[in-house]
C-alpha cells in the first residue's frame, strides 16, 4: 500500500508531539510533577520512526535536504524543517533530562520542542489542505491532525507513566472522549460539504457515505469503544487490571490507523473520477 509510509510518518510524528505536549502541560500545571523520562524516550523513538518513514516515501532521502531550500514558499519544506527541528530539540531535552544538567537550558529545549512539534503538525495539515484534492482542503484536516496528536499523545504519555505514575495523573481519558466527540460532531458537516461540491468532492463524499461507510462506522465504533475501555481501566476494581488498559490502547490505535487510511483513500484529485 503506497500510503503506508505516510500513515506511519503522520501518526508516529503526531503521537510523539502529543506525548510531549501532555507532559509539558502537566509540568506547567504542577511544578512538582516528575520528569516523565520514559515518555520523552518514547516520543523520541516515535519521531525517529516517523522521519525514517517519510524519507522512505521520498524514494531519494537526500532530496529532503534540498527541498528545505524553499522554506518561505513550500509547506513541504516547513514540514521537514519543523519535524527535524522537533526531533533534534527533543533529543537535546532527553539528554539533558538524563544527565541532570543545565536545568534552564533543558526547560528551554522542552518548550522549543513543543512549539516546533505544533508547527510541524500545522505544516502537515496545510500541506494537504493546499492540494488539488477537495476532501483534504477543509478545516477538517487541521482538526483531524491535531485531534490525533492529542489522542495518540495521551495514549503514549499515559502508558509510559507506569502504574504508580498513572495513579497521580488527571483523567486523560475524559479529555480523549471529548476530543473524539468533537471529531464525530465535525463529520456530518464535512461529508455534506463535500457532497455539495461538484466532481471530485462529490465523489469523495459518495465513497465516505457509500462504499467506505462500513469502514467509517467501524472506525468511530472502535474509537468510542476504546475510550469506553479506557474509562473502565480508571474505575474501581479495574484500575489495577492492565488488560483493560492495553486493550483500550490497541483499539484506539487501530481506530486512528483506520482513520488515516480513510483520509488517504477517500482523497480524489480534481479532474479524476472513480475508476
């Protein structure tokens, strides 16, 4: 499947950015919060996986360096620049975190990594929004990419915190539920907007409401089911049963993968029809 490197890149990078965002938010909220070193390492690994996948997609990895020369006029250049910047800054933050050196520099690297990560996700979304594919041109792309960043980031952050660390965390599953409900609320207007277009937009709407409707339904069923199990894993006697948590994580990840697959396969360029 030709979209697989892009699915891996976007999901891995967004998960890494989200994990760092959640950790930074909690540090700002509570100065006594722990370092979350495992979370930082997981985010670093995920961002590395994402960058490798993006280079494989290019076919000629060294072209990534030359493509950055058009930073002022190309969202692809900005995506590469900010994604690479996020990885480098996060690596510096992780090293300083482990060595317990230069506390002020470590904090600065952490904040800059967050900003670079947010800019990378924005550049990813804008790159698709400015294509000739109507299904990608709406604000739904921006909402979807940032929502995925927060959902997958929450999963990485929560799992990497460990059993004792999780007991002290706020109810992240409630945030995840809210994010998923916002995405679902956007869906009808998004499909209706595509249906109101001519040509490729209408054909994308027909796919989402017709041929891919079962996949769309299954995707959101998985997302809601995963959040429900996530909620159960933080409740009463189930709080120490890891099976519920890891099942929820697995279901949510599958749901996000399905969502990104549908994003790519439902995108029909202007001038092309369904064969």
